[in-house]
């Protein structure tokens, strides 16, 4: 069906001029930032940024709110940690194993969830994620409450030692920018145009002859896979895979990041991830109140700030970001 | 010892009883979700938090003001219902014209706030709630031992569930409610104050959750996170039953409680996940849900 998609708009790899400039700024920031702040923090920001970008692919461009993305993030992180630590795989293969796990989970969960729409879709994804949380809690290899600890970063392609933060930073940067460009390419491809058509008016897309279920499932699997890529990478960055990453608050957190940054914007999820993680680090001392603050941000964003940070900037400047 | 399929009858009926108890809570909560969804078109993520608030209110009433179980059974739902009304007026009323998803996100935020405040003041460990003397003890039925309190919970849940069903399906007020669900503009044209009905519906839903919370307090411990895990299971129950029918919500609540109880007997490893597995199977076989009317 791809050839029927609207092709009148020609896109460069990076879309509009404003997006090209924003991407250049982002790349410069990420290359220079480790000289000014903690590389480990930046790597986490990139992992969560990629996670939020993957989530946004589904909610922002197909209009499907998944409330269970922790499943793909967390399970990819478990399998990546297991492969690196106990199967003795090199880091790129470990990440591949984790990502493939997420893709498989996404295929099964997606096929079930797209059978219902709207609010039910959110509840189904949440319920399936909770099921896999219990599986993770019970499974032997996940180490239960302890998680998989002391995951070795190993040697990239069996040769390059990436145990130092500097080397790991380069790896994460490449994965992050690669993931970003891939998502950007998907959004601006004819396939992405069909996804947006489904978001705007699904019955009309069906009447035009698109098998919307296939498109939705494909988008779901892509989103889960990229969320898995983020989770698998994160396991090597922080060298631990734990229950936190598969539990429901993690699903809520990625929703929050995307909402704060701007639903359906290209750069919003990255900004949102950075803002939320910074907040968590700065406010670590107030303990449980972080939960309350996150709740307040949710409420404020939904009532007064639905465009999010990047969406608001883009709206004011009348550009696409 | 008498056994069925190699399982002692005592254990079997004991787990069935626990299943029925859990089922009572699933039914009460999914009923509230369905009623709220019908009127407000919002999935109330804060439902679990309101259930927890009911239990906490009962705990505080007892331990600070010395007000016992019976008054708390009325007072706690009234308090939480009032909070619900404030929530609807302050926040939810601005969302009705937006995509449904915003209602989910906002109530999720409210749930985080309520749970976070609870954790700060009550800690994460469970607090015990003592049973009223009048409901202690139990009877030996010959094939099993039936504690009085558990029998009471099941009985009351059934009465409340069918009372709600009757009020909505068989009374004049319920007819207004159903009409307002179908076509609010037309109902307003007849001079009925629909916005007030919506507010009261949300208050009623919150109160129903709090009522379940008070009843749960003596069985499970009172803890700030007692609601969040439960609400996810209730979501699965709602997906299975479909929110189109009140009776469907009640039946699937009790039914799934029993299935969960039986799983604990025959295959305990799967007892946490069985409801989600049932949900997956229902989605494959009957995507609209067992009692649903379309997606």
C-alpha cells in the first residue's frame, strides 16, 4: 500500500530547516556537554530520551496511548544484562538480544492491544505490562528484588574496551543519534503519513483502502523495539537491570517525560526526559515527595500546558520542532 | 481427608472464599469505574487511590478520633465522596471536550499525588486495622471454616452491587442518568441539571471506591500503595467485562475473583497473572469484551 501514500511533500532527511538547526544544536550540546557535567547522567538522559522518543512515536503520531512501555524498556534491559553478564556476549550483541526481546514482546502485546481502541488500548497495555512485571518478579534469572547487578560493559565487537565512561559515552551517543534519525525518518516517510492519517481519522483511512491494523501493529512494534534499544543500552550504562524498569511507575514516567516535552513534537521527548531526570537528581533529597511533584506536573500539564515545552516554543515561533 | 482432584476440600473452599472476597472488591471497583466512565467519559485512574483513601480514612477515624468501624463505613465514603466532588469541580470539568486520554493522564497524576502524600505520612509498611468485636469469630460449615467478617464482606458487596444496578437500571434517577449518558444536550433541554448529575456521579463513584476501601481495611493492611496494584487488575477486569453493562462489571468481578482463587489452589505460580491471561484470551476470542457493545 505504500505507493498510495501522499508523496507530494518531499522531505530532506531532517525535515524542515528549523528541525535541521535544532538537530545541529542538539548534536553540538551532546558532544560538548560531557566536558561540563557528569557523563553518566548524560548517558542516562540519552537512554530515557530515546525511550520517550519511541513512546512518542506511538502516542504522538498514531494517537495510541500505551501505558505499559516499561515492559519493553525493562525486559530489554534484563535480557541485555543477562546476555552481557551470563552468556558472555559482547555489548553490541547483548544490546541486540535485548532489543529483539522487546520487539517480540511488542509484537505479541501490540497484536492484542490494537484489537481495542482509545481508553481500552491504554488499559490493555498497562495490564499486559503488569503481567510481565509479575513474570519478572518470579523468574529466576532476573534476580527478583536484587535485579541483575554488576553487568560488565565488555569489549565492543570483542575488541574496543568500553568500560570507561568516556568510551561508553561515544557508544550511547551513536545509538541515541541513530535512534533519533531513524524515528525522524519513520515519521516523515510515506508510512509515517499514513500513521498520521490514522490518528486524525481512522475510518477515513480505512475507506481509502489502508489496512490500518497492520499500520498500527507495525508502529507498535517499532515503538517497542526502540524502547527496547533504549532499555538494553541503559542496562550497560548503569550496569544493573532491576524491577524498577519493568514496574508501572516507569510506564508513567515515560508518559510524563513526553507530556512535559510536548506530545507529537520531534524534539519534545528529549527535552522532557532531560527535564524530568534533572528534577529527580536535584530533588533526590526530598524522597517520596518526588512522586507528589510528578503528580502535580501531570495535572498542570494536562490542564494548562498541553503543548509541552517544545510544543509551546514551536507554537510561539510558528515553526515545526 | 476429603479431596477433590487431589486437593483437600478445606484448602479448595478456603481459596474459593478468598477468591470471592477479592472478587467483591473487583466488582465494587469496576462498577464504580463503569459508572464514572458512562457519565464522564473518563477512566478514573485515581479510583485505586480513592479506595486507599477510604481505608486510610477508616484507620485515622479509629486511631485518632476513636470512631469505630460502623460509623466509618458511612463517614469514610462521605469524606472521599466530597473530595471526589471537589476534584470534579476543580479539575475534571475542564476535560470533557478534550480527548479521553487527557482524563486518564490527569487522574493518573492525582493518583500519584494522593499516593505520594500517603507514603510521606504513613510510610510504606501496612498499618493493621482491628476488626469490630461484633464481626469476629466464625462458623464451621462442616466442609470449611467461614469467618464472619468474610461472609459479611461478600454479602454487603453483593447488596451494594445489585443496589447500584437497581438504582441505575430500574429507577427514575437512573433513567435520567442513562439518558444523560446517551445524549446530554437533549436531557438538558428537558430542564435537568446535567453538570450537577455529572459531579454527583463522580462523587458517588469515589464514595463507592472508599466504601470498598473501608471493607478491605481489616482484611488487608492499610497502606498507601494498596490501591495502585489493585486498580491495574481492575482495569483488566473492565477490559474483560466491557464497560457497557453494569451487570457485566459485577459478574466479571466476582467471576475473575473465583478464577484467581482456583488458580491459587491448582497452579499458585500463575495466581498473580491469571487475570491478565484471561484478558488476553478474551481479546483474542471476543475483542469487544464479554458484555461489551463494540470497542
